[in-house]
C-alpha cells in the first residue's frame, strides 16, 4: 500500500485546524462529533512522527556504519509500508550498492598495482625498502636482504623503531611522511633485524602521495650498496 507522508501531514494539519476552529467558534457541534475529527488528526500526526523518527534512527546508524568502513549496512525496508521514507531508503541503498562496487574496483586496482610494484622491485638490482603507511610495515627486496645478509623480507615499523641503531632513521622517516613530503637524500644508519648488522649508506627516500597530499607509501633506495 502506498502512503504519501507529505499529503498526510497536510491532511493532519487541516483536520486539527478544523477541529480547533469548530471548538473555538462554538459552532454548536456536539463534543462527540469533534472528538473523532481531532483524534483522526492526532493519530495521523503520531503515525507521521513514528515514520520520520524511525527513518532518522536508521539513517544515523547507517551513517555510523559507513564511517566505520562497513559498506554492507543497508537501511532496512518495511514489508508493508511504501511511502516517501521508503523511497529514500531505497535510493540510499542503491547509493551504497554503487559505493560497494566502486570500493571493490578500487581495492582490485590497488592490489594489482601493489603486485606489479612488488614484481618490479624484486627484479631490480638496487636495494629498495618499501614503507607501507597503510599496514605499518617495511618490505625489503632481494637486493636489500643480500645487502644486510638476512632472509626475513618484512618488518613492522615498531620493530625497527625499537632497535637503538634506527632511532635517527625512524625520526627522519616520520619527518618526511608528516612534514617534508618530498624526496630526500641522506646518509643513514639502519639495522633491519636484531640479527643483522647495522649499515651506514647513502639513501634516497621518496614519499608517494595520494590526491589529498597524504603520504601512503615511502620508497627507500640504497644508493651505495658497496660501501656497507
């Protein structure tokens, strides 16, 4: 059944106005004749408020889920009511469906680009360290592993920062990510695991930014592997 809340709102206002007008003018209508008129208006108003309140509640919950990264939180639809709020719910759910499709496409493209980048870096002779700002990990290509004489090809930011030899490097890394945001060449000292030697070398540190100028990845190129 199709309800029109806007029409119902105007009808509610008209009914209440007629009932109040009849009472104020003392039209001589019996009180029992006015009660159904006023009751109908108040009932329609109550129904209208319930529908609007329910829509506001579900919309607020949906927005919270969306901001939390849950794109699957569709607004519930009534099985027996079809009104303006139902139409809005359907339109919002269609928007969420398109957003999910876009997010899946974006995730697929990001994954493809990440795999392509890894494939390239694994086959370049120069040592390259990838700082992933999304996962808070460093990844090392084969040339870096050979340079440091280790086999583990990943390490968390925290693990590297906890090694005393890396304090200056991690300070420089954070400064480039948060403030400088441009490529920098510096001599750095780095130890990529507790079991590896610490090495001092010339590095080119290149931050990669998204459209909002937020650094999402950092590439650290070892420029003089032979100096060790």
